[in-house]
């Protein structure tokens, strides 16, 4: 199973907003810090805002911040909100699933079990868990560059 860039960018954005909760973050700055597409990140923000994970403030002094505390943002919920499909194989897809051996195949059960296990693990973790280690948080902020340095370049 592979998560889309949409989900990857969503998780990265949420981690940054949780790591730097003071003030607002502009999409352009976040995209620059992560070296990712600003256009794609804009779509990600829209998805996260619709799901209530991010609060977006428009205008010149606008920006992004978490829509709720990091401890109340469940990773499983984020992945479910940002992925279009969890059809691991063709027979999982109700519209296009036309595998000829599907009625006799024993693969579907184990794959469904694996998908449930995947979400069971994600459902046990929150965004706060991802940034809870002070050493890792400091290293992540260092790798992304100081926020003040990014704002000075803008």
C-alpha cells in the first residue's frame, strides 16, 4: 500500500502547524520550507480545512493554524480524509473490480485484515504523538529552517 502525495503533504503540514503553533503559517512559506508544490499544498489545505483539521484565515494577515488541538487530531482520521481509495487490489474496487477468480480467491480476506490492522495502528496515534519528542521536534524544526529566516526571505 502506498499513500498519495496528498496525504503525505497533509501529514507534513499538520506536523509543522503542531510544531509551531504560535502565529499563522502561509502556504507559500510552508511549501518553500518543505520544497513541495504550492499548488498541490493549496489543494491539501482545502481538504484539511473541510475536515476541520486546519483553520484557514484569508487576507493579507491570514494564514493557517490547527483547527483543533494536536492531541485531538487522529492520524487514522487524517489518512481517511485525504485518501480517495483503499482498494488495495482490483476486487476491492466496486466499480472496476472484475477479477475472474474473485469468487474463489482467498486473498481478499487477508488483505482486508491487513488494511484494518493498518488503520488500527493509525487510530491509536494523534498528531501530538508525532511531535511529542522534544529532541525530534527540535531536529525537525532545524531541518525545516527557522521560521524567522523563512519570513525574512519573503
